[in-house]
C-alpha cells in the first residue's frame, strides 16, 4: 500500500502565517487528518478545535522566516508560531518524528480531509459537532501510523 507520491513525483503545498513573515512547504502526502478538541489545541488556536494533518517531520520545510519562528515546548514536542503575528503553523509531535500542520495555515488545498474528531471528552461545551465523522473521547484505539 502506498502512503503518498513516489519520490520525485511529490506535489508540494505552500502555507504560512497571517502576516506573511513565515512561509513553509509540505509534501501533499499527509498520513492522516483529524479535528482535535483537546484543551491545549483550543487554547493555542482560540477556536473550538484544531484541524490537523499529520506527516513525517522531514517532509515540511520553512522556506522563509526561520529567523522569526518561535518554538513553544521542547525538542520532542513543540508548537511552531510566527513571532511577529503569533500564528500557530504546526506542532512537532511523536518524539519529533511527525508534524501536525494546522490545516488553516495551508495556502493550497491538500488531498487529505479530516476523518475523525479526537479528544471530544474535553471539547468546548458551547460547540456542537454536527458532522458524521467518528468521535473519540481521547486518541482512537488504533493510533494513526
């Protein structure tokens, strides 16, 4: 089973922060996408949930603004923001092996779509999930690859 385009055939997506100081490129070969309702994602975004798309860390690169990137956390797991406007661009997760791209920062339309809601056990009480995607109290029983 193929998880994405073959090397050399990879389609790159662009993304960036609100003010334009930071731009990144990521391969359009996301392994999974989901809507995270945990309290940390809600606080980081100021929204009811954070739509995320997961991919191996080496498939994303900052192409402009490395000098204005702010990291919150440690090497094994941290959020990457623009220091100028504060936009949350992506989170480094799973001991640094993966990034969770904040899908709202993508300029281009990715092939992947969220397939589930996670951490609905701590979702905002004022928000009602109205789609038919599966809902998980925490992480799903079978973790994404």
